[in-house]
């Protein structure tokens, strides 16, 4: 008779998790998510910024190569070169060409308005809008 009682006691112990235990686990996961998400988002934005800067310098190199051959930037096929870089995160690359200089813009149209980076032919770098500060660091 004792053997049957021990088996019944084991069955009662293996019923699973209680609702309170599940709610405690969900609360812990929620707190960790709220704490970690801003850090994750900053990391994603920093990564996009590094990628777009690399694409801008790559495009500048392509334009300089074209200038060495053609002695002008005006007819450079920069739209064809953009296929190498495409859209990076929230940024679109744009190019303004003149005969002997160019301007590469990485523009992001976000909820706060338009923002981005500017790379001039002479190496000057600036931000859009200009009041942002130093976005290249």
C-alpha cells in the first residue's frame, strides 16, 4: 500500500508551472527588454552610420577615378555606382556634380525631419541640418 501512495505523491509534484511563476518570468523578461532595447537601437544606428560613411568614401573614390580619366565630374555615371551601395539603413545616397567638384549627401528622412551627412570634393565634411553638430565622430 505504501508503494501506491508514493506514486500518487510523485504525480502531484509534476504538474508544471503555476500562473504566478509564469507571470514573474514574464515580468523579468519585460524589464530586461526595456533596459536592453535602447542600447540595441544605438548600436544599430551607429552601425548604419559607419556603413554610410564607408559608402560615401567609396563613391568619392569612384568619382576621383572618373575625374582622372575624363578631367570632369559632370558626366560621371554615379547612379550606376550606387547599385554597389544601395540604401543603407535609413540613408539614401545623393550626388551633386559640377565640372570640377562634387558633393555627396547621405540623407535620412526620419520622424524628426531630414538629417544626414555631407562630403565635399575637397574633403570637407558637414551635417544636415548644420545645427546638429559633429555627426562625423
